[in-house]
C-alpha cells in the first residue's frame, strides 16, 4: 500500500501581488521576500523529513502560487501546479 503525503504550498507575495496592485488598497506590501523564503525553507524541510519515512510513498506538492522551485529534487516528489496557478496566470 502506498501512502500519499499532500502538501499545499503557496507564497503570499504572489497572491497579494496579483490581488492588491493598487497602492490605495494597501499602504504597504502585505508580504515580503522574508515570508516567502520562510515558507519555502520550511516546506523543503518537511519534504525532506517525509522522504526519510521507510514506507512506500508519494509526496505531492500542490503549488498554488506557481513558484515552487523545480530544481528541488527528492525521490517520490511530484510538484503539481494547481488550478489557481493557471487561473491567475502564474503558470510556469
């Protein structure tokens, strides 16, 4: 039996960049590169921890922002662009 680990991934700056382009809506940038990097590094750490489990598995990352690095390779990892990625034209 194969175990599927599903991780939903999204960086906030990609979402806010699309939705709040008007300076009138926000006086400041609601998300920063710091937050994006923090989420990315913790997601990578989680994937590496899951990859160490000694079970038959697949690791699925649902990429909602379209910016998960494709050069990050781990056995059994599949990065899947979500519908949101295509709808917001964040596609690869």
